C-alpha cells in the first residue's frame, strides 16, 4: 500500500532496483521501496 501523502506526486522507477523516487510539490525528494514499505 502506498502512503496517502505520496499519491499526488510523480514517481520515478529506479531501473534495476526496487526503489522509486518521489518528488513533492515543495521540491523535496523521497525514496520509497515497495518491497520493504
């Protein structure tokens, strides 16, 4: 399940990994691993 505060921002899959990069409207970037949540 995706955290609700990440649902409105673009996700970028990082090739070769389970990680995704999320950029928020205020310019912050977060890494999210769907396997470990």
